[in-house]
C-alpha cells in the first residue's frame, strides 16, 4: 500500500507480469486492515509522521498486515544520521571561514522546536518528519511482536541533504535504517 498514485503506478510498471504482487493505495493511519495479512510487507518512509498517535496507529496497522512468520522490510530515516548531517552542516560553514557562533546559527534549521528534536523530528523538504534511533526501532518492533533479524545502514547520497555538496564531502555518507523483521 502507498499514498502516492504516481509511485504505485511506477511500481505496477516495474513488476507487471508478477501475478503474486498486489498494490494498494491506502493510508494505514486511517484504514487499519486494507487487505488480508501477507507473507511480506515493504514499508518505505511509512512511520515518519510527526504525531506519535498517527505513527503508532500506522505501526499497528502494518504489523496486522504481516502474517505470523511473515517478514517486514522497513526503511525509515535515521536519527543518528540526522545528527551527523547537522555536524557536517556546521563543518561546512567552518570550512568557509565562519566563526563557531555563525556556523551554528547558519546551519540550524529555521523551523522546529527542542521538543521536536528530542523526539527525532526534523523538517525534510519543509515537512516535519520522524527519524528513528536504531534502538528505538528494536523496541517498537519487539513490542509489536516482531523478531528483528537485521538492521543495516541504507547509504544515501549527500545530494539528498545538500543541493550542491562540495567535492570534499564524502564518506561517511548519511543513511536511513533498513530493518528486516519476522512476525512472531
């Protein structure tokens, strides 16, 4: 399931000819069980809404869609990467000759709150977006009856964080979390 008709259309084109794949346009925060539980669910940026109640509702809905013994592949923004990227923003400002005070002032997003930051919420393209700690994902999935099989970094290019990254900005790169879990 996805909210975006465009992305669903692209997925349908990419996987046409596969009779064992169904596509749904749905909002799991509003429709708890849009289809019978399945063996495999892929969730990319599904648990990113700023509101805790909406995120937990979506997580319950996702969990309910995975058969017992089935697998969930989850991709979500990383809180650790969010903080690392902030460090690189400040570093970039310092490299351009700014003093420390100016570098911090120039690199901090203009919107947001300490409360949001403490919850791992930071604007992405103007939208308040939840980022997850690795340990947070482990606890959430365990509490929703999943065994976490692996948690890996899904490396992203710097161009997702900076419109024109300088040549010196290389490894380590920012990342999202890629989590594979099996439903108990």
